C-alpha cells in the first residue's frame, strides 16, 4: 500500500487500535500513519490501557472515549 493507492476523498479519518501486547508506536503502525497522512487522511490512535494485561471493560471504555470525543493520540 502506498498513498497513491488510496482514492482521493474516499477515506477521511482512520482510528488505529493496537492490540494485546502492543502500543501505538509499535510494529507497522507508524508506517501506516505516515502513508495515510501523506494521502491527506486524518489518523488517530487509541492508546489502550494495560496492553500486556487486557481488560475488556477498560479497553471498550478507551475506544468509546475516542469515538465520542476524539481524545486520542495523533
């Protein structure tokens, strides 16, 4: 995937949610953020609490908070 492969105006915002034992700055997330931003897409991350000790309610609350108020890392 590269910035040219994203149709202009089709995607306006992407929220990246890392998973278990990960973080917003891990793996391929920074690369994806750069690629999307270079295509004009607004990119945000949901920083999940205690990624090494997943707790369903806490993760759901973190995701809900971002989708309602956009309080996430950009």
